C-alpha cells in the first residue's frame, strides 16, 4: 500500500493538537525574541545614525570625540568646558565655513534639556535623509523670552502655543533652583522627528543670558532681583556656548577645517565628524549588542530543545501506533520521515508565528517606544539580517528533527507490539 507521509504527519499533529500548539508557541516566543533583538539593534543603530545629517563638523571644548557627540547632539552627559564666543565668531569667519549653529546647554525644564541656540538651528538642522525641522504649530522664537518645544515635551505636558513655562537651573532630573521670575512663552511646537530634538526646549542664546543676569556661580546673587522687563537693558550677547554645529561650503575641505579648529590658537578645541564618531560609538557598545543577541540565540536553542523533548517523550506512547504503521507496510525510512516531518513542521510553524508575533508587538509597542525613548521601530517584512537568522533557526530545527526520527527508526515491529508490564 502507498504510505502517505504528509497526510499522516498532518493527522498526527491534529490528534495531538494541544501539545503541538504549546510547542509551536514556545518556539514562536523564542523566535520573536531573537528577531526582536535584531530589529531593535538595527533600528537603534539607524536611529542614532540619522539623528544628525547635513552637519559636517561638531565643535566643542577639547575632550573625547564620543563625549562631545553625546552631550552636543544626544544631550547625554555634560561638557568639560565651554567655547568662547570669540572662537565661534572666528570659526564662522573661516573661508570654507558656510554656517555655524551655536548650542548652549546647562538648564532644563521638568527633566528635559533646554537648548540655547539661534534661529539658524531651524534652518540648518537636518536628520534622517536630509529632513528639516517642521512645526506642528506656531513658529520659531523671535523674542528673548520665546521658546519652542519638541513634540515629546508638548505631548508629555499638554503644551500649546501661548503657554508659559519655567526654566530650571542645571541639567538634572530634579532641580531646586528655578528661573521663575523670567518665564518663557511657547511660540512653536515642533513636529515629531524621532531624535533628541523631540525631548528639547529651544530658546535663544539671549534668553539664556537673560535668565542668568542676576546669577553668579550657579546661584542667584543675594539681594539682587532684576525683573524680566528690565533685563533687556543689559548686554545679552553670549559670552560662551557649549558646542557648535558647522556646515561647510564644500565637503572636500572638511579635513582642512577640522585641522584648523583642532589647532586653534586661542583655546583648546575639538572638531569631530559626526558619521565617523557614530561608528566609534557603536564600536564601544558592540560587545553588549553581541551579548544580547547571544542570549536570544540561547533562548531559541532552549525552545528547539523543548520541541525535540516533546516529540521524543511522545514516542513512548506512540510505539504501538508506529508498529501498526510498520505492519501496514511502512518502511523504517518512512517512519523516520514521519517523525522528522512532524518536528520540522512544528519548527516552521513556530518561525512563522514568531514573525507574526513580532510584527504585532512592533505595531502595538512601537509608538510607545518612539514617544518615550525616541526609538522608531520599523514594522514590515524581516530585513536581510533577520532572514539569515530565520534560516539559521530553520536549519537547526531541521537538524533537531532528526533526533526523534532516528529514535523512531530504531523501534522494531516486535518492540512496538510487545506489551510491557
């Protein structure tokens, strides 16, 4: 008689559908975790790389390149020193420099960084593939006490154009020194970018100077309180800034300008290329990436081991079934293929369900991750790297399926028909 292996495999799985379903779910969870870690790693790297584009150099006080990039672009950490305004004007006057966007850090608003800058920030800042900043409402700041808030800041606190906000001294999560005598008025809300700009409050450099007119050494001067309406009489030209974004007329001159800034005579400065420094940053955390991926691979191995264990454990109950198949004319090779196909099918179903589970999770959790951490996750077909991981999982599942198949192959007809007491 003709032995229909595919049909019997399907019927056998249906007969044990609860066990098969639990096995598929365990494999799917492991596969979803593995692909999720790879998706998170890939999208995090792409998000970091697209945080700033179109900027040729980032300039700051001499320190480490990664540290400079972290505090100036990602607003992580603090600068070792400031850059004098005379140096910023000197850099802007270099023949190869097209534009300079100064950045002053050091204050915060309810845990979010306050960035002092010029209106050139809205014109020259680029992210992703050359996307510029867009306003969801309002317009750039025009007055000393105007402010523009990022999308996440506005969403977190429900800010709208026309509301007033208080800036706190210091960049910590909690501040006990507030510039409450000089509030800022929101004139614009930026559209979401998926970059640290979403978590920033942008004000003018003159505004930063204005709120510190009656402050010395990080504290308010005793007995001195200059009202907001009187502060305009003072010279509010910036004395120093934290860093600067520099754009060149031609990228051919980038190394020449970088050398000029790094050998600046007036003060020790550092100019870094954002793209090259990002690669250095990822080199630092590559070990952690690989460790996380290795842990996910171990979870998949445990899931596949559970699959093999379930199929092997069921062989003791199926000896009579297999013996009857042998008696009906099934060869040992056909019995081997029957058990191997069952395991391979469970592994394949687990991979497919894992992809579906990952896609559903990204659709549900993705917006929250982007809103909370500025980490956009792409929902779609697996990337080439994820397909390679899936291929590796299927290959291991196929190899694992040979174990129960070989055990079934070794069962003889007499062993299967023997009643053990």
